[in-house]
C-alpha cells in the first residue's frame, strides 16, 4: 500500500506563507532542492488544493536553468495530479483531474491501489487529510526564519501522535524532520 505524505517547507514558527501570502523566504538552495527531489522521487500522485495546484502548474512548461530544477520538473510532470476545487473549471496540466471535494474514503482506496506514494500539498487540503486520519507521514523542512503569522503548516484543533523517523540538518540552518503518524 502506498503512503500518503504531507511535505512542506515551513518557517521555524510553523508557517508556509507569511501574513502577506509571501513565501520567498522558503526558496530552497541547491542542497535542499536536490534533497527535495529525492523525497519526491517515489511519489506517483500529487493531491492539491486549487491554490497549491496553481502555484505548481508552471512546472508543466517552464524550462529551468539548473540540472536540479530540471530534474524536479521531470519528476513533477511524470506524476498524476488530483486537484480538489469547487471553482476550478479545468486542468491546465497533463495527467490532472479535478475533484470537487476531498473524500477520505476515496483517498484511502487510492492508497490501497497505488504502487507509488501519494503526496498531499497545500495546508488546507493537508489539514483535511490529517484530520481524517489518512496521512501516514508528515515531512517538514523548517527554515531558519520566524515570520510571525500567516498560513499555518499544520492544522489547528487536530491531535495526532507522531513518531520521529528521520532528521537532517543543512548548511543554511534548515532542519528536515520526518514523522510517522501513529
């Protein structure tokens, strides 16, 4: 059975975007980008909310200027995408389908049938998945910055027991933590 993984780059105080919606402070350097590529390699399907999908969609056609960004683009393009949106008219990328609402039972069935891991992206959608109990791992890259508010990486009001299964430190002060849900 495939794992459902929530992976995010977050500030040390737990935000994926600041209170102005900016996340330029989270742009990974080459070392971290290559590490992210390794994390993404086993992913066969991405689950996105509309905003995260719209942020990621440019990877479909962009021509990155570094080998590590080109590798990420190839990994992303090769994966299926499921976008949960009640307003999006259609997909702008290949291998993409639109679902109108998140359905934990359908995601559990997808996990059972998948041969590759599944990634959930976007704090709101990930919050729904975490609250419904279908997330198997939470992976956070904690950047050495405090932004003081914005979009939280993890949902409020949800209690999930976690077990640390991996960690790594990077030269720029970023720390990767990987937890398994219990």
